[in-house]
C-alpha cells in the first residue's frame, strides 16, 4: 500500500469534507507563515541591539524597541495558538466523521457478502473485528496526522527554506542536503519494517480471535480442565506478538538515531557556513541566529516525523487488509431484481455440486424438489450434506455446479430480500441477540404489536415460562436456557409467518413434552406451506410427504416413509436405530399396558 494509493482510496470518504479541508489548508498556510516571524524578529533584534551599542544608549528608544518586539512576538503566539486550535478542531471533526462513514460503509459491505466469505480462515469473527477496529482507527489517525502534523510541518519547512535561499543560496543548499539523506534513511526503514508490521498485524488478529474463542468456550475449557492448556496457547501467541514488537521497536530506534545524526550534521553545517559568511562581512551577525532558527523549522519534520512515522507505517499495513476486506467483490452478493406476485414457492436443486471455500465438497450431483404446499424431509447421517443443501436453498451460498431454482427461475435472479422475506428459518443452533425476549421475538417482524409477540410466544410454548420470570418479556434473552432460546427462535418464525419454512433440527434442544407441543404448533403452521425439515426426530420425518436420503453428499434414495423403509438400506437402519435408542417396544408396552 503506497501513500498515493492510500490517498486515492481514502479520497471518496474525505471529499465530503472539502470545505473543512480547504479551511484547514488555509490555516496551515497562515501557521507556516507565522512560524517564520520569530526567526526574522530575532535577526532584527540582534542587528538592532548591535547598532544601539555603537552609540550612547537612549532609554526611550530601547523601551520602544523592546515593547514593539514583545508585542509582535506575543501577537504572533496568540495568532499561532488560534490557528493551531482551528487546525485541531477541523482535523478532529474530519477524523471522527470519516470514522463514522468508514464504519457505516464497512458494515454495508460486510453484511452484503455471501456466507462463504465468513467461512474463510482469515475472516473469523475475532480477526474481522480486529481488522475493522484497527483499520478505521489507524486510517483516521493518519488523516489527523496529515493535517495537524505533516502538512503544517512541510509548509513550515518550505517557507523556511525559501527564506534561507533568499538570504543566501549557499546556506540554502547546505540546509537542503539533510532532506535526501533523511529520505534515504526513511526508505530503508520502511523496507525493513514492512514484513515485521505484517507479522504484527497477523499475530494481533490471531490473538483477538483466540481470546474471543476462549471466552466463548469457557464452559468447555473448564469441563475438560484445560485451563493450563489454554493458558499455554494464549502465552505462545502473546510471546510471538511481544517478540515481533521488540524487533519492530529495536529497528525503529536504530533508524531514528540515524535521522537524529543527519539532523545534527545539518545544524553544524549551516552554523559553520553562516559563520564563514559573517566573518567575511557578507552577512550580519543576526544572520547566525536567523539561519539556525530557520533551519530548526526545516529540520522540524526530521525531528517530529519519526514520531508519527510509526503510526503512519502501521496505518499503511492495516490499510491493505482493511481495503481488501471492504473492496472484495468476489464474495459480494449479486442481487437479482426478479420479484413476483404469483409466488408458488417451488424450490429445486438440479445436479448440484457444492464445495465450501475451505475445499471440502459437501454435495455431489444432488437433485431434489420442495413442492409447494408439501413437507419435504432430508435424512442422513451427520456430515451427509443436509444443512449444506438447506444453505443453498436459502441462498446463503452459490452452488459450485448445477442450478438452484425457485418456481423454475434461477434463485440468483430473484431479489434476495424478496426471497428471504418469504422464507422462515429455524436452525439447530439459533443466534440470540443481546437484548430482551420481546426484542428477540420481534426481530421476526419489527412492526409487530405486543399482542402478536405474545401470540407467537404462545405457539412456541414460551409464554407461560416468560410470565414466571421476574421481568417477563423484558428479561435478557441470553440469560435463558438453551431450550428457552430455541423457543424464542421458533416464536420468531411464527411471528414472521412466511410461506416457506426451512427447519434444521427445530426441536433439538427441547424436552419431550415441549417437543410434542412445538411439533403440534409446527404441524398447524405447515398447512399450505412449502416446508423442508431436517430432523432426527422419527415422528417429524415420518409425517413428510417426501423424504430424500443423503449419504456423503449424494442422494441415495427418495420416497415416502413406507416406501423407503420397505426398500431397506440406510433409511431403514436410521429408523431402526432410532427405535432401539428410544426402546420403543418397552415404551409401547408401558403406555399400552
């Protein structure tokens, strides 16, 4: 990421504040001019004092000279203070508003990506969070540094050089010599630090992701008594970050020292050359002070840029990952435009192959239909590809080969919002947002009334339990048990009331009584809807109008419960295994007896 490329990528976000930028640059010019006042006043003071000492001292003249110089210097300082305050206010306003714009744009892009983007190892939750936070923080800090530090210092140096050249070309050439030396040292520093910074970025992202994973799985960690193991993992990552940081700063100290030497050499050369011209009576004595102070303005970037150079270089590294993330069109969801008032809800997979971004093939030549108004079930052992098929039908992923159709048209040609508004999902592990029970249920229909929320909770067998909670529907949803959270997800589905239902183990976390209650509610809502269900619950499978049997990503059988059972094979093995697990013969004898 070069400086030019960084500016080009940031410009769409910065240009909204062109007025503030123009004013900031105007204040920068004024500030740079004011910075030259003190050296000029000092030169005038030395020369004036030298002339006054050549004749009898007039106290009135001395008082006037001193008061005038003090007034000029104080006035200059007041104006400089006002200019600096204006610059800082404008740069902060640009910085924070641009940070908000970058965040909004980032979220807009992130939520538009296919799920395959989030399945990549480099896009795990903790890594993305770190990349977004550090990327925006460093980029906006760079904008602030640019207008508060870099441009003012460069303008100050440029005006100072002009004045030096105006006084004496020889001194100006000597003062300029330090700049290419400093530029060479900075380039070498950049080249050596580039890979170190990338390593630091990677380790920081891994550290954030590992910490996120640790906190998320703390129950499992404690149940297996793996505190020591996890401590070791965190220490290894932390030690790697520490070593990279030390190496990074050690390199910086070396090059910063070289820059300081270059600056001091420049000061000595300017001083020696100026003394030479003064002794040859080509300059006044005041020129010594003038040139030293002007060169101080020239060398200010040398003295201060290394302070912000580290932040700027870090911003360049983070900018690479940040802009790769928000400009990644490979995973951008291409929205279709097709909508229809004649919705049938006939979903199909035709000779579909599907390979996940990590290279795992989940489906092979799969063909199946979700017929309108009927219940279709997918059955198979774990890892057979059932959930992958559901993800394709929901439009979360694109098939690698073959076609995914809705009412005879490619699913990708439909407006994705239109499709998902008509599809309801309940998964084996449903996400519950931070917030109340009411807020989580209402997520299914944001404009729902309180009565509709309560009715949805009743259908999900949740309402009575909510009433027993001290805060009722205002209770924090994440504080509930896994089964209660599953009921919230089902209540969301009832509230949305879509014509197509995609259910992946909807009652997996529920007890037998609640499962029966939910099943009755689902049976009621299934009427006249297109339904796909994945379940290990025998009763839910048996009730399906059509059942597809999957094994290792392939459809190996289809039909009704009776026909598939008669055919034998994997389906019969699954049913028989369920029966033995439930000890149905004894249960039947107990219930009927």
